[in-house]
């Protein structure tokens, strides 16, 4: 129960933290907006590709600490189709984030798909 209280405090205060593993990197951005950047084209269980818009893709990348050229070309329109990850992804060749409006499913080199965790729901909690 103490862990839950600490976790809720971190979310409510907007605290940022990161946790690195050998296969993937999890970083928390704004409260209730955790994102996961994973090599390949598949999000892990309970995560889903960020497919809402290139603006959301750019904002998620910024929340993970990316700046400059890495995020300046997210709105670039290219027909990646099934050749690259679905939705928001980071390209291997230039390290830029792009937004694939196609079906996705493929990847090249070490492309990384940006995944979004489902909304946090807490039983018994009330909104202010």
C-alpha cells in the first residue's frame, strides 16, 4: 500500500523519472503520460502505438527529452505504409521522429516505435 501511495504522489506532483533496461527504455513524461520507446515495430503488452497525430508524436518525444533536429521533422509526410512502425517512431538513419499514417508493422535497422501506456485507472480514487 505504501508503494501505491508513493506512486500516486509522483503522478500527482508531476515528478519525472526514468528506468532503463537492456531491451527498452521507459521514461515518464507529464503526469499520467508514460511513454515507452522500443526497438522494432511492436509495443509490449498493455502498451499501444501512439497513432493519434504527428503533433502528439512530437509532444511525446519532447516529454522524453528529445529536442532540435530529432523532433523538427515529425510532420514530414512519406508513404511508409507497412515498411516502418505504425504511428510515432524514431528512425535509425537520422534519429528523427516520424509519424507513419500507414498500417505499419515493419521496421528498418534499429527503428524504435513510440508506445503509450493505457490510461491510469485507480479504483476508489476521486478527481479533485
